[in-house]
C-alpha cells in the first residue's frame, strides 16, 4: 500500500560571525575554560551582532536548506519556526522569514517548546503533511538566546549561544514499512509542574519585559537523561524499531555529559552520536537542525540511515523523532 511519508529533502544552517571562546567569560565572571569544558563540553559559541535578529538567522538557514534541497522558495507552502526568542512578541518569526524569502502564498507560524522546539515543529510539520495541508514545509529552529542571558549569572551565561538550522520536509510516497525514508514516528511530552527548573523571569502578560533565563541546572540534568532515553525508546517502539537499528543519534546539544549519559542508557556507542555542543553551545531549538545540517554537510549520513533525534527543555517539554534519511 502506498502512503505519504514526510522526507527531509535538504538541510542548511547559519551561525553568526562572532565566535566567543570560553576564555572570554573568565574576564568578567568567576569561571574558567576548565570548568565550562569539564561540566558541559562547551568550548565556544556564536553570538548574534547588534541588529541581527532571530528572523535573519532563520532566513539564512532557510536559504541554505532550499539550496541544498534544490527547491525554490515559491515551491514552499508552509514555514514553521521553532523559537523562544522571537523578533517581536507578534507576529510569528515564521511570517518574517516567509517575507524575507519572498513567499506570498501558504502559511507560516511559530512553535514554542524551548529546547524541544525543533522536535515539536518536526512532529507538527509531519502531521500537516500527512493531513495533506502542505506538500513542502520549511522547518526551522532559530534562536538568539544571548538576548535573554543574565550576564552576571555564571551558571547560565556560559552555556548558551545563537544560531539557526533548517530543513525542507517534503511529502513523498512510501510503502508503509519502517524501511521507508522520512519521518517514521514521533513521541512528544510535557509536564508543566516543572516550570521552576527552567524559565525566563519575564513575559508580556506577567511583567511586560523580556526577562532573563533562570535554570536549576543540576535538577534539569537529573530529569534529562532519564526522560530522553524513555522518549527515544518510545519513538523507536512506535516504528517497531529498537536502538540496535539506529545509525545516528542527533541529540539536543545542551551538555556533553547528558549526550553521553543518554547514549549509554540507549546502549549506543558515541561513534554513532553527532556532537556539535563544543562549537555551538546550547542553541535551544536551533541545536538539532544545526547538528543535523553540520553532519549532513560533512557527508556523514547515507540515504536510508535511521536517525534518532531527541531533546528536552523548559516546560519541561521533551520528545523524540525517528526518521530515515
Ligand atoms: O537545554 C535545556 C536543558 N538544559 C540542560 O540540559 C542543562 C542541564 N544542566 C547542565 O547541563 C548542568 O547541570 C550544568 C552545566 C548547568 C551545571 O553542571 P553541574 O555539574 O550540574 O554543576 P552544578 O550546577 O551542580 O554546580 C557545581 C558548582 C557550584 O558550586 P558549589 O555549589 O558546588 O560550590 C556552582 O556554583 O559549580 C558552580 N558553578 C560554576 N563554577 C564555575 C556554576 N556555574 C559555574 C561556572 N564557572 N560557570
């Protein structure tokens, strides 16, 4: 039986020009390169320039994804941006990307699930394709987390960075078997009781300000490995697959110790895990499409490879997607 599969046709990414090494933080904060590397694996991160906004990062990544896919902007019928750092409170960043790409048809909207945003966006884009609401969707993760940092808080300021990654997701025909290319299964979860562990202390309705990120890192860490392994296994099980079938894990890039711990819990060697956290820091919703695009540009994925992506972030919200390249 022929069915529709949402297949990744191309990927691209963009990083702001300014790259900040760990050593730069040691000049203003009581921290060190040694602490940051040993606790998080992060060595450097990119920071957006003044006047460079999330929509700009997203549009650069989208153009790169379109070029990689060999698809023209007017062949796109939806733009979805996962972000927690929009240019404006409204309208959606996705509409700005749409305008910057010269797209005047179709629809565009943002998804906010913080660091799990790209997983939620990919699952929603897949659902729209399966429901035949769109044939080709630009799915983007883009963030300027540097704008919501408290520069005096060493426990968060050293961890986050700016960037964007994008994919072109396209409706293609599949057989219905888990050997098909494309998105095979998604698993999404949220639990709002954990607000206090990771949030921004401002907002339109509450304070009328943008606010700064606050995190109980150790507590988030405690939830991360457990929940990521569980959601990853759930997504695989929905596609009748196991960890042994996985060719590549593309995890959210928050902390190398979380990435290692989750891989170990899944019984997967680090050789099969894409790691970019050392160069990007934690770019929240941008981290997975950035890692995916970097690995793709390095030629690491073969057609038909099984890729497992997973992320957790503020909410708490977490999830995983199993797809074939
Ligand atoms: O992407 C969204 C999800 N977020 C995450 O997944 C982040 C999850 N959490 C983490 O990645 C880790 O918990 C951190 C990297 C944030 C922190 O690592 P940790 O090993 O959990 O350290 P900790 O928070 O337990 O702090 C250990 C010590 C503390 O000092 P005391 O209380 O032991 O005296 C901190 O004050 O390290 C101190 N510390 C620092 N020292 C030097 C915290 N930040 C810094 C710093 N430089 N930048």
